[in-house]
């Protein structure tokens, strides 16, 4: 039931774009995205709900395709501060309201 | 700083021992979640409390138990420790008990079992 994130790792130069995908084998009610910098706690980025619109703030946005049970996180014009591990947390539709199931993470490294 | 505090930061103990991890949620948050993070499994949900009551249970071993006290702080008790229990343990808090509410993570407790 654990969602699959791809790619496992991304290496970028400042200003480049990246897409991180999160796929589930189960129907989903919501998808949550978190970023964790090395040695720190995960920090909430955004939540996408079933039937909701694409979300975004600053140059980070995300989409949720309910039919494909997939979510994608888009990072445009990446900055050094974007480096870290990105986790998606999924809320299965058949267990709505219970707990998030997190993927193993995608490590993003941005260099100057 | 998320406002969630966890103690201790690091814990080194031996197999077979018992330890207690402590978490204080953000002021005003009623719900506490416990997660285990290991390199191979990522973030695994253990258990959730809301206003002193257990709300949801994940892959928590029988050797592990938790509770949330009237002042809303929470403790995670790990007993009969095994090498495989070595991991980073996070607690997170949220205002409501809804899974769709933003969770604020504490800095974590790194447990090493030797």
C-alpha cells in the first residue's frame, strides 16, 4: 500500500526544473507533500484533495490525478533551498480519515 | 521551529531495554502522531492520539505503547528493544484530529540500540 515515488533522486543546477511523482495502487482521497532537509524534521508543503484543484505556492506546485491515483510535485527554477528529501503521504479512499501512508522519498540536490 | 518539542534528542541503549520518548505538541494542538523513520522504510505511521484518546493505529509493534496525558503531551514507550528498533522517531501535532489537517513535526529522537 506504500505509494511509489519516482525518481529516487534528482540532481539539478540552480534554475532547472524537476518533477517528482507519487503513485498508488489504491484509490486515494488526498495526497500530502512534505520536504525534509538533512537532519531536520519534515515540513508540510501542500495537500491535494480529491476533486480539488492544482495547488501551488511560490515556484512549487502539485497536481492530483484521481483516476490514475497519482500526484506530481513540480519545482520550477529551483533554488539551493529546495534541496532535501520530498515525501508524499497518501490517504487511501477506503481508509479515509485514518492515517497517511508515506512513500520512501525523493532526494533532490540543487547545486550552484 | 515547528513549536513541537521532543526529548531526548539522542538515546543510546542496549537490546532488551525499555525507553520512553516524550513529545509536547504545539500550543493549541489537540492531536499527536508518532512516526518511525528508518533508511529502508521511510516514514512509518505508528499511532495517533486526539485529546487523550487513541484515534488511529498503524504498524505499531506490541512491544511499543503510547499515551497522551491531560496536558496533551505524549509519551512513546518502547520495550524489549531490538537492534532493528534503531531509527529516528518523530512526533507531529495538529490542531484537529483530521488526517487532512497540517501536521507539524518535532525535531525527532534518534534511538540507537546496541
